[in-house]
C-alpha cells in the first residue's frame, strides 16, 4: 500500500504535468514516490524530484505505475546511484 510508511515496496509514477515546477519535474519521466499518509489526505505525493530531494506535489500531476519486480529493482538501483553521484 502506497501510504504505509512501514512498507519496503518501491513506488513509482510518471509525471503528467509540471506546471509551476518546470525546473523540478519533467513530463513523461518516471519518479520515485515516498509513502506519506498525511500528504495523501491532502491529495499530494512526496516525490524525489530533479534536485534529488523529496518534495510535495499535487497527486494529479502523476500517474502511479506498477512495474515488474526486476524493473523496480533496476530503477531503484539507478536512482540510488544517481543520488550517490550527485552528492559525492
């Protein structure tokens, strides 16, 4: 479940809109979504954006996607190595 903070499952979404966030979001790009019950109540998602940090965005700017486990693991690895490269 997306809003369960105890889950180890990874969640991803495709950006559909970047209005007012042109530097932070790219349309048609896959982003990692962090579980956050409180923000979901306000129709927002906690997204790791282009800065490599997590920020809140309107949930209707994204379409959640379900990926095969192998693809999820590959994306997670890619996101982790991107963050490592960006900050080292």
